[in-house]
């Protein structure tokens, strides 16, 4: 008789667990973590120095009074057995979905609440939405772009192609050079701060309809658009419901970066090859109800408060606060002769590195000379090399300090 322990050992070896090797195709760590390591090392060497941060786009100002009341209401409801709620509606609180449909209606966009899915933020939705599409999908992403689009596509085993964005084309990507199944668009754009016009969006919608592609439209910064002629939603474009998913968030609009609340719109009219209307909506519903138990009840009460008349008015003031920060940064850097893009309809500024410096060289120079943290453009893709992203999120006094330090101490 064969040695059972040997057989057992062989069986274990033959059935050993394996990793998702797609993770090996990614950089060793998330880009923003690398930035953090550099800043930490600088701070340890220079403990007496005040670090002024214009890097990662994290909101800083307190939530508004109306929103706090909404969140407090959510907590208080959980404290009373008569109003306590456990699991909520699978797609999200029906009141919140109805309120969001009304929010879109103000822009003459008709959505059914069944087309709206509440989540814990735009970032996870941008990654998770990929799971309902074929593994063989080709994903077109702007270069430069928010890293999550690329990294999540690679993890999902999909092929990524790039749409070049440069100063020459106004940092507005051209159509994919090859047939794409999925197209990520972000407007206002992170990192460049550029907003797609209706005319340009129409070109992408027409391409998607012609080639049976699906646009995944990240509108997380839509409320920062100041120009009334620029679209805040892709559904302002005729025909977009048949070819586009829109993802949005309360994070940068209402300061919910830590509260976590967002939504996705998957229209019933959206179709892909070989499938009927409503199929994509049902697949996303299946994915979410299987792998997600819904956003926090407390956060959703806060979202309802944001969408109230008072809440929207207060959150508009928050947006205006950060946009004033953007003006201060833009004016200060341009007064030094630096070339600055964005920052007009978005909280991000895209700064061209002077004198041929690379992104990381200019990052180091700003940190060492002016003690200001920025974000190297190369972290957003190869076309980001030679640029830095600056963020307008910050306390006004710190924004002013950072700009003054750059003007006073940066040696060009």
C-alpha cells in the first residue's frame, strides 16, 4: 500500500492556492503611498520644518450644519428601537435615490430611481463596475489619468490602451486609436483639471454608439464646474443613456471623503452586443446585492441632507471656498512665470515643470526649497511626466502659506 502521508503531500502540492498574478503587473505599491514615504523621510530629517500640503486631494473643511443635522438624525434613529434600521434597500435608501433623480431633473435629465445605485464612494464603483464586463474587454484610459482606472483594469485581467492627453490637444483625449470596449472618462479631470465640452463629449458618445462600447463617466468633481456652458453629466448629451454609466460621489462636493457615500447610474437603455435593454442594470444590481450590503444608513441620511435645498446651498459655499483656494494658487504660480492649466472649473491645477525638470525632480525641489508637497504628474501615466498636480483642498491660511513659501523660496 502506498504511503498515505506521501499521497496527501502530493495532493496538497497539486492543489496549492495561487495568487491573482495580475497584481504582479502593478507597481509594488500604490502611487500615493510612495509620495507619503518621501514626505515622511523629509520630515524625519527636518523635524522643525512645517510641511505645507498641496498634494493628495483630501477635503479639509468641516461638514455644514445641515449635513451634520442629517448625520445626527441618522445616529439618533439607530438609538431608538422604533426607528432603528438594519439592512436597508439593496440599491440604497429609496428616498435618497428619488432625491438624486430630482437632482438630475434640474438639469433636464430624466432618470428612474431604479437606475441609481447608492454606494460607499466613486472609487470602489470605478473598480467594481469592471466585473460585469467580459474578461477580454479592451479598456481605453486617458494618459494621464487617475491611477484607479488603470490599476483596477489590470487586476481584472483586462487589456488597457491609452488615449494621449497633452498640451498640444489641450489635455483632452482623442478617441481610442484601436477598438475599445470600455472607455473611462473623467470630467472635470483628475489630474489635469480640464473639463470636456458638450461637443467633445458628443464625439465620444457617437463613437461609443457606433462601436457598441460603454463609457464609464467619472463625474466626482462635477459640482466644481463654474462655466454654465460646460456639462456636469454625460446624460446632458443626446444618446448617452444607451452607451454610458455615470459614477459620482458626495466626497468632494460635500466633504464626505471620510463619511463615504456615492452613486452610480446604470440606465435601462444601456445596451451591449447581444444583450437587451436593462441587462447591464440587472447585472450591476446582481453584483452589488451579492458583494455589497449597502452604504451606511447614517451616511445616507447625510446624503439626503446634502440634497436638501439648504444642504445644496451650504455645499455650494464649500465648493466656492476650495475654488478660491485654486485661484490663489494659480495666480501665485503664474506670477512667477510658471505655466498652469486647470484650476478654473476643477480643484486641481496642472503645472508644467520648469527648465526641463522631471516630475519627481520638481516634486523634490518644491519640498526641499519651499517645504510644499505636490503630486508628480508621472504617477498618472507616461504623459504626465514633466508636470505636477496641485490640489486646492486645504485650509485657506495653509494655502496662502504654501503659495508665499513657493514665491519666496523656490529657486528656478
